[in-house]
C-alpha cells in the first residue's frame, strides 16, 4: 500500500507537534522512520506489520513523507536535525525532547488500543530511541534497527546508548521483567559500532537479542557500507541474512503483541 492509504492525525506534546500516519486495526506498533523520513521502503515495512494483523503509527518527525530516500536528502535532514533542540545527536547521557514526545505518543496509542502495550521500531537516527521508550510501561516490544545516536565520535560515544546510569538501571529492570530488546546492525557499519551492542549486552544480559549481519559479504552481495537492515539494504529473498533479520523482527513483534 502507498502512504496515501494511511490517515493522518496530528499529535502535540510540550509544544512539539508532528503528523502521525496511521493504518490498521490490531495491536499497535509505533514505527519511527530513519533519515531522511518516511520513504516508500519504510512504508513497505509498515505494511508488513499490518498484513500480520497489527496496526501502525508512523510519526513524521523530519523530511518529506512519501519521498524516495537519497544520500543528498539524508544529509540535508541530518544537518537540520543536528542543530535542532529536539534531537541531541552527540549527547551520551541525555534524553532528547524527541524521545519525550514519542513516549507521550506511545501512551496515547496504548490507551487507544489497550492490551498489554505497544511495539516500537526505531531506525538509524531513531534506532536507539527504543531504549528511552522503555522508561514507560506502554512499550513492551522495542526494536532497535541500526541505532546510530549518539553519533559515534570518540570512544565514549561509540559505546554509548544515549542514556544515563539511572535510566539504564530502570531499563534493565524492565528487561528482567520480560521486556526483551531486539537490536539489528551490519558488522561493518561505522555509524553503529560493535561497542554499542556490547553495552547493550552488558546492561541487558540475555534480555538483549543482538542480530549482527556480516558486512561486507560477497556471497550475499552485502556491501561494506550496508546500513539500513529493514529498508534500503533489505534483500527480500529466502535465505538472505537481511530477510532472516526481517522475519525475526516480525516474529518478535507478533509474538509479544498478537500471540499473548
């Protein structure tokens, strides 16, 4: 389905307003798009969730919805976001206003859909926001696809997941109570260094499910600069590592939101 098939609602919290594209009737998954925004491939991922019996809410936090992603568009969006007070791109222990807004939206979605909670899928720029979402009870199935914030400049930021020690302790407790976290990355992705996943393993232990796809991999034609696991670099063919990762995401969400 095209993005035009999604209805648009506006949501405001603490002076920040964004449009939210919504479709479906089942348990809800909040899909936070990657840079440069809600591209057709992000929408295609959302459509898969709907086909499984879930509903989707996609906030448009940056970029132009429905437009194909290009490197030029991505760079323009990153440049604007870096100077925005809504996104703290370099902070190693600071919850950005964007995550506060997303947490408020998740509470609204949970109240509307009921059930035990909602799912969350963040990608790239929003990839790590799934951890901050766990500071509230609304999100019970967080997926972190190529979490690139904070930007990995320096050893500290490479290992950082963008939250302080108290917040990490709170998240670890939620994980121990059954809220596992699924993370995805390509092994050669400089935007999502291995140190970041090591931090997640240290904090969350066996409650962190880390999916790391070898890159480069000539056998599967995975380039050395592969980054977007669920969209731009997805090869939708049985047996391909990215298709296996996509299937794991779909099973992770459906088993926690539908099969309960």
